[in-house]
C-alpha cells in the first residue's frame, strides 16, 4: 500500500502542478506567445507596406526622371532653335553691314573718280592751252578765253 499511496500522492501532486500550470503559467505564456505572433504579423505587414511603398517610390522616381529627361531634351531643342535664330540674325546683320560698306565704298570710288576726272580735265585744259601756245607761238590768256576752256573741259 505504501507504494500505492506514494503513487497516488505523486499523481495528486502532478495533478495540482498541472492545474496550477494551466491556471497561472499557461495563460501568461499563451498571452506572451500571442503578443509575439501579433508583433511578427505586424512586422511582416509593415515589411509588405514598405515594399509597396518602395515600388511606388521607384515608380515615382522613374516618372520624375523621365520628366526631367524630357524637359532637358526640350530645353536643349529650345536652345538650339534660339542659337539658330541668333546665328541667322547675326548673318543677316553681317550681310546688311557688308552691303552698307560696299555701297559706301562704291560711293567713295565714284566720288574719287569724279574728282580724278575733274583734275584730268583741268590738266588737259592746261595742256591744250600750252599746246595752243606752242602752235600759235603766242601766249593764250586763260582768263580771256575762259569760255573756250570751259567748252573744251565739257567736251573732254
């Protein structure tokens, strides 16, 4: 009987231990395990949200980069157009200036040609008077024969 009593005592002690464990230890362990499972689930959900946010951010960054590239291309095209317009304007201004310089040079040349003709007429008139002096062996008075000399210069 001693063994049976001892066995019964052990069984009762084990039952009390199981009851105390189920009443006090297991609920706190279950609560801790549930809280940990909840934290793990929250962490996984946060990681999923982070991945989704990262995908959205990458998409936005890609769109922003594409927009920036397009804007840069547009600015380059605009700059090229402006440069071409400026170059054409400079070319037109240079052509106008060249035309003005050429016209001025022609006017100067015409003026110098007229002066040279007048000087040549005067010299020819002087030569004609000197030639007439030599031919006639007398001096021809330039002031007395001014009318003759002016007709001679017009004919020349």
